[in-house]
C-alpha cells in the first residue's frame, strides 16, 4: 500500500447577505446598481461572491472559515474590501503549500442582471487568486421569485474550489 499524500483537496463555500437601503451593492469586486436602490448589509463591504470563494478555499484545507480570520467584531475589517480578505487567504493557502486548480461559483439574485458584469467579476477574482481567467467560473441565476433571494431579502452565493499540492 502507498502512503502517498493526496494531491488534491476540494472545498465548498456559502454566503448570504441582506439587501437593505443605503448600502453599496458590491459583488465580485464590481459595484452594481440595484433597480430598487438596495445594497448588501455587512460589516465588511459584504461582497457575497468573494466571501463564498474565500470560504471554499479555506474549507479545502480545513482551515476554518472567513469569520475566524476576519471576525466581524474586529474594527480592522469594518467596511473592508473583500478582495483584500481573499488575497490574504490565497497567501495563506500558498504558505501551506497548495495552489488553486480552479474555482466555480454561482450568485443567486433576482436583480440586477449579472450577465454584463460576470467577466469583470471573474477577472477580479482571478487577479486576486493569481490564476488564469479560464480557471474561474462565475455563474448567476435567479431564484424564480422563491425564498429569500427570490423575495429580494438577500443575495447568496455558493462556490467550490479545487486545490493542488505545489
Ligand atoms: Zn459575507
């Protein structure tokens, strides 16, 4: 029998933020305009896609979740740019001896239409992860007016990440 260490690790991440007035709507590092003037509530910039991806990366190495590294009660992360949080976690992944093979994510939102911004989101995420654009998939779907996303109470995101040993 071989005792070779596994060469791949997989992780999944999930996040949801409330839609509220007087907040920016930032998803995947892109500032969007909600037709009803709503944005995402949160201690940081509430970038739900960046948070789901960050959690997927941490999950792949069983390193906990985003709240462990960037606790909401810590004033340092108030209004924080979530792309910086993502970059910090990518550095941590590398330090542990792992590279990012690919990431696949989905955003669940009734409005606004994400399609025009998907490539910019992919590019922002790929830049921070220092990987090629074609290794980052971002998809969007409505929730067919069902559930909290469908009632526009919030926007959620799911992500999976595969890592390879460096
Ligand atoms: Zn979040």
